[in-house]
C-alpha cells in the first residue's frame, strides 16, 4: 500500500480524532482540582524560643514588668503565643514586687493580655507595712499596661494568719486594691504566744 492510499484511509478519521482530543481536554477543564493540603489551616509554630524573657521599662528606664518562660511558641495561623511554665514579675518603686507563675500561659495576639492556666500562684512580697500574701487559682488574666489582674475561678488567699476563699477576684497592682467577687469565706488563726 502506498502512502497516498493510507492517507485516504485515515483522512476521514482525522476529524473524529480531533473531536476526541477536544472532548478529553474539555473533560479535564471541568474536573474539580484534587484537594491540596492547605498549610495555612495547620496550627504549627513558626517561632520557638526556649528560656524566653521579656522586660518592659517604665518612663524612667527602670524595669516595671518582667515575663520569663521555659518555652514560648508563636502560631501564625491565629497569631497566638503560648508559654510553658511562665513567670511574671510586676515591679513598683512604691510597693513590694508581685510575682505570678503557672504551668502554662497564653499571650493575646496584640501582646497586651496574658492568660495563665493550671496551678497559678501569685506572691506579693512582704514590706514594712504588709505581710507576704499568696494566692492560688487555676486561671488568671493579666493586663500589664493597666496593672489589672482578674479571675472568675475559685481562689485561696493566705496572708499571715488569715486564709480567704472566694470565687472571682479583681486586683489593681498599682493601687494595691483587691476585690473579691462572690462566696467569700475567711478563717483567721491567732498567732500562738
């Protein structure tokens, strides 16, 4: 068979092959894309800092707020920051230091709020006018720029010979006021002479 006879044989089939090719291409265009994993939905840290510490200075350049943690992790998907074993110290020239610690913590995306969770302990150092005060709770919300601390959970406060139990508390570390919100019970044990 010569080339021209073969061409005459296949020539009527060329439009059919063209139609098949066009149909195949159109079919590919309308098929949904295979789902690709969206890494923006993953909650993976983009920054991990061990033995983290941050110090905020007042207008005179003196430390007024110190935060340290065993580990800090930042997550870009929700701009959250978590802390492992955080410790906070609030300093004032006029008042004794206040220390807070917890098993874990979280910092708001703007960095203006801190949330402490699990075995939260607060200690106000003693001064010439006040005894040492300790506070235990499971959750504490700290707003450093406003010197405010609060919780809606059960708390236990121990100062000298007095133990106080309550639900909820608001504390201003600048004015040194402490407001107990509900179910307040107090026990005072006199010192033995």
